[in-house]
C-alpha cells in the first residue's frame, strides 16, 4: 500500500448511519482526485446502518440514536491513534441524515476535526419533526421519534445539531471549518435548516471579541444551489462541479500552512 502511518496524511471520513442503509465501500472515480493529492478516504459504518445486520440498525435509531455519533467519533479517534491522520488533517462529510450525523458529532467533539462538509443536512430536527405540514415529518417518527412523546422530544433535543451548537463545554474549544451545501428546491430537508445552522454557528464561533465566544474565528461557508433538489445536480457535469467544490474545500483546509 505504501502509506507510512505517521499521522501526516489528510483524510476524508464519510458517514451516514440511518434508515438501515448499508454504506458499503464502492468504486468512485471522483475519489481519485483526492487520492492523487495524498488523501486517505475512509467510510465509517456506524450504528443506524445495517452493515452488521438488523441489530446494527436498531441500535442507532430512536432512543439509541446517539450510538451513531459515538461510533463515528470512535472511528475518527482510531484512525488518528493508528497514524492514518491527525486532528488537523481530518475532514468529515455526510449528507441528509448523514448531515445530522456530522452536525451531531461536531456538537459532541468539535476539537477532533479540522473541517466538516454537510450536504443538504438535517440539522434542525426538533422544529422539522414538530411541524406535521412538512413532507415526511410524520412518516419519520419511526426513525427519530415523535416529538409529542416527552421522552422522544428530550432525547432528540439532546443531540439536535442546531440546538447543541452553543454547548457550554464547547465554547472555548477549537471549532472545525464548515461547508454547508444545500438546495433551494429540496423537499426532504428544507434549505432553511442549513441557513439557521450557519447563522448560529457564525454567531458563536465565527465572530471574535464577543462575550463567551471562541476568540479565534472559524471559517463557515454556506453554498445554496438555486436549481437542484435533495438528490443534487441532475446533469452529469453539474454533479462533477458539486463534488469538485466540496473536495476543493477539503483540500484547502489541510494544506501545509494549516498545521
């Protein structure tokens, strides 16, 4: 393989972990653009997916959802411990429910990552699940919980990315650079979820010299595609441009000067 495990390699760690979907390794020609630039690419099979059977899924839904976040953090810490990468070289990525995963992971341990990419992210779970007029909300009760159930509501609130941005224990910790990439015409995850998340993160972590705010501003980018929906750009070359933009962001955050 020819990779020296010295912790100096930039690494992109991708995750999803919901609905029992199995995130198996697969060939992607786009990934070679990262590998050619010295990246390592890894997929985290966290609970909430079905990579290890039905039980693997059940252990990552409803009142077990936090297991998804803890599994992802464990994967990241293992990769660092084994020398595949380091904290200042680690970029994480997820989309839709995977955006919830990444947002939740950052809320629990922001200092572990250099940068994060959240695509069409489901980050305002309390407000979305409480609004029955939003497409899919009621049908999602079986996955996340019914907010009219007190136990479900309090559990969702404890990990909701939007509601945990300003956790007291995180205010003085390094916060990763963020790219929120969402779509105006998304009928599954409304664009305002990403916008609210960006506004709140910028308020607490991207503005210096405010009471209780992290003193070093963090980069927070927001990209709204005005034509696409939840599934991304419909045309092949437009899709390539979307991936290239995300990868360019990842590469820019792990250059030598960021050490």
